[in-house]
């Protein structure tokens, strides 16, 4: 199985720079050859992102970093701050070092870093480990990320951010604040074809009705409550 296209796709989820348009065109050309469903989602994504680099960077930051819709840290999406994320990070970090992944200053469970790992993993750890990573970690996390773009969940998060920070950061005027959902969907569809995980994706669609999965919205609530109730005298930042 040829997996080098995951190195290309990873660039879609890096912090955007002036080269992003060219990168997007390369990924689009790759998907057009064998992934028509994913190509359709990606085409909409590329048409919907701001053409100006600064506006695109603001959109990326608002989507994944500051007052975020979701996060690209796969382990956090799945496990929050549970010890299971620490175990995942430990294993991923070891493997990244083994294959020489450039993690670009991010943790090992950052989505682009996992995507860059995919082409090297079969030789380093075996195809079985790769399938487990995709089916048990990557696909479930992507399903949860996509869920966070639901309009109702975004409204609830924005209400929390406005209550805590007294304001909500706006995206670039006239741009779709949820457009990165299209990129995540394109990635899911590529994984679906390459690894035949359609059944897992279908099963995961019932997760919003279950209580076992980590809820990013719930994690936001907990973090903001901690910030609000924290005692500065015990913060370790004595003036």
C-alpha cells in the first residue's frame, strides 16, 4: 500500500503560510486520481479558506488554538488529561524518534505528526500496529473532531468563551468559520478507502448519544472553571 500521500495531507493541518495554496493544489491533484469523495470535500475546503495568509492564519488559530472549536491533539480529543493520553504520547514519541519524524515543535499526538508517521510505521512497527493506530486512535479521534463543528456545540462553546473572556474572537469577515471540517472529512474519506474502516466510521456516528467518549465541550468547561476558581497564591507564580 502506498502511503506517502499522508505526508502531503499532513500539511493541510499545519499552521498556514504563503505556500499553503500551492500545497493544497498538490493534495487536490493527488486525491483526484483515486479518492473522488475526499476530493469533493477538499475542493470545498480549498474554495472556502481565505486567500490572504494572515486571514487564513487567524482562521486556523480560531479553529484549533484560541477559543478553539476543537484541537488537533489526537490524544487529548480521545482521553482528555487522563493517564491514557500520557501512555499514547510515550509510545508515539518513541516511534517518532525511531523513524526520525520532524514534529515541528508539537507533541507526538498532534494530527499532522501522526499523519507523517503513517508512511514509515509499517517498516518500523509492522502493518498490524499501523492498522491499530488508524482504526483505534486516528479514526475515532477524527470523528470526535468533526462532531465539534456542529452548530449547536459551537454556540455553547462561544457562550462559555464569552462568559469567561467577555468576548468571542471573530474569524475573517465573510468566511466560513467551520470550513476546516471539510478538510477533516476529506482525511476521513481517504483513511476509509486505504484502510477499509467504513464500519468503524459508521459505528462512531452514534457516539454523541454515548457517555463514554471524552467531550471537548466538557473539557472546555472544566478548564475554564479551573481558571476561574484558581487561587493565585497557590499558583507557583508569586510576585
